[in-house]
């Protein structure tokens, strides 16, 4: 490998095969490029067509033994990453070339989780509440665009994973035909990390399921409803 003479290669690799190599690192500035001083990530499993190749203490990996002119899919086994990190690029389709290597660095980013609850009141029985919750969806938007969509659990709890830093709006929508609304229809959330290398949990994004007047389109929360949320 003239591009990297010190690279370790297995003796039984054919000259007709190809390889992929690079560095797994924590991309603190989000530019997708390894910059000097950025943290390298050892013992991360890089998968190529479901074959696993681990990064070493310097974050370097080598995936070899692939036939030329074949498209392969490169990804990271997330089970070998910190739960609050993910592969920034997702899976990549790469076409290899005969007897040559492709340098593909793997940037990893820190992510957070947004959590909250949709609470019940005396307006609904438990059965009615579960039925209405099953017709509710929760949207996470950024700059007016949908980022993620999740459904709440049967008890109203919800989780939104893999959220990168930024300003978001959490929106609750009822998909049924009943006059159902929420005390907080939208919640602004500013995801800021205290430590850029550690994800965080943003909790307490709660709302209350309630009956609403068809003519009432206000998103403001009354003092009474705010007291309900604080009591929980």
C-alpha cells in the first residue's frame, strides 16, 4: 500500500482485493473532518457489509478483504459506542477498487435525549386517556422543519433520542376527531451541552391532555393547568 507503507495488512490478502481504512473520532466542531487534538475513539466496531473491524488505541481501523468493483456499506455498531454518541454520517455506500484502499474517516457526534409526559386529569377515565394517547403524536421541529416524530407510551411518557445541539420546538398533535387539546401545545427547547463530549437528558417537557372548545385555538396555559403540571 504505497499510500500508507506502515499499514498492517494480512499476508493472505489477494492483490485483487481492496480495503477501507480511516479514523474513528469525536467530531467536536461538526465539520466531518478529523482535526488535530480531537478525541479518537478506540475499540469501536466499524462494520463493512456486516463484518466487524475494531479501531485501535489511536482510533484507526482497517477493513480489508473485499473484492474490487463491489459496492459495500460502511457503518458503526452503535453497541460499541457510548449510548449518547452516534455515527454522524450514518451508513455509507462505497464502491471499492482493485488492489487499492479508500480512506474513510468516521466522525462521531454527541447526542442528547428529550423526555416528558402527557398527563391525565379527572376529565378522562384511564381507558379514555389511553385511547386518546394512542391517537397522539409528538413532533420535534427545528427551523420550521420536522426533525423527528414519536408516539407516546400508553401512560403518556415519551422519549426523543439522538438529538443534536440546537433550538427546537416540541409540538403535540391529536389525530382523532374529538375536541382534545393540550395545556402546552408547543414547548421550545434549547439543547445546549455543558460538556461537548457528554450528552444530556432534557426532562420535564410536560403537557396535560384536556377537552377544548372548538373555537378555542389559544396555546396559552391557564394558571390552573400550570398548577396541575407542577403537582405532578
